[in-house]
C-alpha cells in the first residue's frame, strides 16, 4: 500500500537529470531573488512601524 502511493509521486517529482540541471539554477536564483525581495520589504515595513511607534 505504501509503495503504491509513493511510487507515482516520486516519478512526478523527479524529472530527468538533464531537465533538472536546466531547471535548478534558474529556480534557486528565482527563490533567492524572492527571499531578498521579501526580506527588504519586511525590513522596510518594520522600520516604518518602529518609527511610528517611537513618534507616538
């Protein structure tokens, strides 16, 4: 029962090595970009929030 459920999933998740090599660098670069963007936004919001709290 377990093997039956896991096998199709692993087939779907794991592409061929060539495809993976092409996808991974782009994907990791995209992820880093999004994380950086989110981090900068969070820091900006946090500093704005801190300033408004201090000004009150």
